[in-house]
């Protein structure tokens, strides 16, 4: 079963890397326009400038209709370009910029988190010291699992292996 999921894991990791880099998103968009323009130019026998214009208009889903594919290869390329842009690139760009707009002002900074962790460690040490002075045995608390950046299917698999 793991072998069947391996390509999906690679795709997931690639998309996460891809989505977190605005430079990669913009470069891939421009590269897609140029490649689609060149392929369209060969499929439809149009000039390079017209083909790149067609790629920009098609990728942006404006579709002026001034240039449209007539061959099967041109139509297939148009369908592929539109699908890729609408289902992948535009949502990734939108999600990236939207995540930059959403800022949690109440979130702790790294230094504050480290200070809180140190305080909790000191408090734990004090409680343990007080318990030993009083002769009280403290119950062992289960340690929480660390939060993983792994995809959900890997997190579930790791949990089942530990048990």
C-alpha cells in the first residue's frame, strides 16, 4: 500500500515546496506561458509574439477570441494550459498571498515561546521538589506527540507503528 501512495507523497511534498515560494510560483508561471507559446506556435503555425499573447490570454482565462486554436494539438494545449492555471497555479498564488495577509497579532513570538517553556520546566522542577519533600509520588504524565509537518496519511501511519 505504501508503494501505491509514494507518488502522491512526492506530489504533495512538491506542491508544499512549490506553494511556499513566491519566486518559484512566478518563474513557473512565466515558464508555462513561454513553453505554451512556443508549443502553440509550432502547432498552429503562428508567430512567436502572437503565440505568447495567446498563452497569456488563455492562461488568464480571459479568452478574447482574437486568436484561437484550430488543430487538435492546439486545442489540447489550450485545455491543458487552462486546467493547469485554474486548478493549480492561480489557487497556489492566491493562497500564498492570502496567507501573508492573515496575521495573528496574538501569536507568541519564538522568544516568548522559549521563555514560557523555561518557566514550565522551572515550575515542574519546583513541584517535583515539593512532592519529594512531602513524600508524595507524582503520577507520570504522558508526553504529547510532537506536531509533525508530514502529510496526514504519514502521521496516521506513524501513530499506528508506535502502538
